[in-house]
């Protein structure tokens, strides 16, 4: 059996879903640019450098949902998908995912970005299975916090093992491949049989060259 794992941001998407979501909300008047834009840019830079804390990262972006219901934000996320995400998905990424799906592989999108923002993107690609950071909802409202293990760095490996276990499998049952652009995903790439660096950042490019991993140009 073959298992193929795709990171999302800067791997299948030319951009970062969290950062774009914040920019979108600012444009829509739902976030204040003066107090949020600089913090958004700082968070993106520290994520790309691999220096931001996982809880800090998750809580910052989940904070954009605080105090609202999923229903309150549904129209916004639909517009976000159509106007901000789909135009940044290259045909080459759609084709790559499609080849793996057509081959009958178990295809999973695994992303540090929260499920509410990314589940429509996974569906756009035709990917049924999504492992993402889970936003906490209490009394029908987003709290601005996460629940469970954050799907980032080592957490991606733990979440993958838990997800497979719930399906009655183990990672060793599969011939596994993972695609990612980020040094943050090094633990996941080390856990699979085949690692593919997609338009890698400087840290991952260095690791890929040292380990003779395939380097693929896809979204840049």
C-alpha cells in the first residue's frame, strides 16, 4: 500500500494560508491592519526560519476566529477559497496530487494551519483526508485556542501515527512519501520512506542536498 502526504502552504499553494487569511480579513475590515499586519509578518518570518513556538504560532492565527461561530465565518471562508486560495494553486500542484489519487494511493493533506481554514482547500484538490491543527469550539464559539496535539514539527508525526492507528494501520504498513517545502517538516520527512522537498526553504534545501532527497520545483 502507498501513503502520500502533502504539506499545503508553499508546497501545493503559492503562499501561506494563515498569512493570507489574515490579509483577507484585514481587506474585509474584520481585522485591524494597524495592530495586526506587522504581527502577521513577524509570525510568518519566524515560522519560515523555524524559530517560532508551536503554541504561539497556533494561538496567534486561531485568535482570528475568536468569539465567532463556524456559521458566522462560513461566507468569508468560501470567498477566501475562491478569491485568495484557488488563484494561488498552480496547475502543476493539482496535476501532482491527481496522479497520486488516480494511482489509488492513500493521500493525506497534513498542515499546521487550522482545519477551518484548510478543509475547503483539501476538498478542492480532491483530498478526502486532512490532518490539521484543530480549533477549539466551546458553546458553539471558537475560543481562539487549539485542541489536541498541534500538527506542527514533531506533532505532525505524532498526529500521523494516531490517525493511522485509528484506521487500524501503522506507518510501516505503507510505502510512504511526503512532500514539503519547510524545515519545520523535517521530522515528518525523516519518518517516511521517500522525502520530496518542494521549492524548499534554505534549511530544508541544505538537508535535502546532504541526504540526497529529491528536490521538486512546483509553486515558485
